[in-house]
């Protein structure tokens, strides 16, 4: 067999044996703007872990002006107010003595975190939506007594 034909067969066999495999999860590129790896699902738990731990990430994932709704008259009426970016205060969402935060994932695109203070009637819901490839805090609902 002549040498050029032999080399051609080797090159062809190498090319044909290479498959277009999907990258392993550890090989995927991190999209820091979204806090997700490319191709990963956008589960709320992993987003929220970073949201409560990183103040810069948190403010980047709050939709400003943030709508605050306060329920009045036993929930029969509401008033709305808005928080500007420079008014936002970093929140750790960590349970403390009488303060409780509870996560509730409604579906793949909506989740909420409820803040309660024992024996006070304070009840605030933080509403998160998944839109355009990222989770964002979009509203606060104050349903305190």
C-alpha cells in the first residue's frame, strides 16, 4: 500500500471517530451576568443561594423601581409604592431569633420568599419571576396585620 493512501485512511478514520459530544457540566462556560452555567436549568434554589449571599448579585437581580404593595382593610384594598435602586438595602434572608424566611417555588417561572416575625403579625412576601433567562425580584407584598 502506498504511503499517501495509508495516511489518508488514518486521517479519515480519526475524523469519523470524532463525535460531536455535548460538553460535560464541568466544562460549560459560566455566564456570570445570569449566575448560571450555559445549558443549566434555572432552578430557584441555586439562584436564591447566590442572591442572599452576594450584595452585588442581589442588586443586579432586583427589578427597579421595585413595586411594594401594601394590603389595607383586611386585604380588601391595596396601595402601591416603589423603591428606587439607591433606596434598596441588602437583605441576607437568614432566619434570626424571631424572624423567619420561607421559600415557596410556585412553578418554573415564579417563586416567593415569605418573611414573618413571630407574634407580631408582620408578613411580607418577596415575589420572584424568571424572565429572559434570569430570576429577578419583581415585587414586595406587605400583608401584615
